[in-house]
C-alpha cells in the first residue's frame, strides 16, 4: 500500500480550494535500469475527488505526470468541517483513498 | 440511449456492456481495472492523433484558455508546473498535451458543473516543446499553446 496523500482543503470566498500531494513513483516505462532493461511503466491512471459524496473532479493521467504528483483545483461550495475525499488507481490496480476536512 | 442501456443490462449484464465498450475502442480486453482510462488517447504520438482519440477534431484556437503559473523555461524537465484556466462557459474537460513527449497526452481532467475550470499540476517533459491545453466546452473543442524550454529533460535517461 502506498503512502498517504497530503490533502489540504481551504475555504476561499464561496469556493473550496483543494491541494493534493500524492506519493507515487510515476515510472514512465521509458527508463532503463543499470542492466539495460526497461523499467516497466507504473503510474496513476485515474483520480477522483468527491465532496460530501458528490464528484468534484475526475482525471485520467498518463506517465508524463511528475513523480509524487501535485494537483490543485477549486470547486464552488464547501464549508469548514466538510470532508473531501481523493482516490487514485494506478496501472497495477493498486489504489488509495484519503480524506481531509475542509479548514 | 438510456433505453438501450437498460436492454443491454437486462440481456447480458455488465459483461456485455464492457465488451460493447471494448468493441467501441474504448479499452482493450484485460484493462478492466481502469475501465475509464482512455488507453488510445494516452498512446497517441501526435497532437492531432490525441485530439482525435479524445473525441475532438480541429479544435479552434482560443484566447480564453490561459496558462497560469507555468514557466517559459523549465530548469528541470522532471517537474514542470502547468496550470490551465479556461474562461470558456461550460467547460467540461481540460487536457494537457506535450507535443514532443513519447506520448503526447499527459493528463486529462473532467470538470463537473460547480468546479472551477482551472487546474494545476506538474508534468514531465523530455525536451523543449509546445504544450497544448485542449478544452472541451459545450461539446466543442478549443486549444491554446505555449512553448516551454527545458534545460534538463525529465524522460528517459
């Protein structure tokens, strides 16, 4: 199981700003190891974010997203104390869900 | 469309639906774990191919798509911050395309109503390249581009 994400969600005016830092290798499948063998691709494919169970963002990622991906977005609504949940699934089928309280 | 979907569900259950999607070229068999990952789009090698794989054609240049907090020169190609903001009404999705990467499409975001059409992330760039932001709004496609010079590549090596 991968390391937890760092999620920060803050109310800005009438919106909520969410910043996420995920912990993932994001191997491109282009690199070779010391023995000259190609390192297989290993990257997050889909990301989804929900607020109170409602989807506020979904994304599809390729291996070109940086290692330990960063993502920020904003959605209308959200109040202090509400929960924002982020889930990612990688190409090996591994997944992780983390939650943050809007502050 | 809804009626048809019901029928499919009734006759064959989820398996039939999945194979229908596979037949339509959405995903290849065995890729069911990330069923909503558009494999064809992520394997496309050119901007035109990618736009096509994402369901668009001949996107219009738009000044309403702006790159924010995106550098002109990136010192480290492994971590290039890219922010895209669209002020086109009813923006449904934003995709980031990097022309000279091994696969053009870096990421695509679906923006539901209520979410600001503005996202920021970080991508890898193999070399200096034009970066395109492809926006789908109200069923139409728009594009904006920006050249980013990379001092040290972030792919391969």
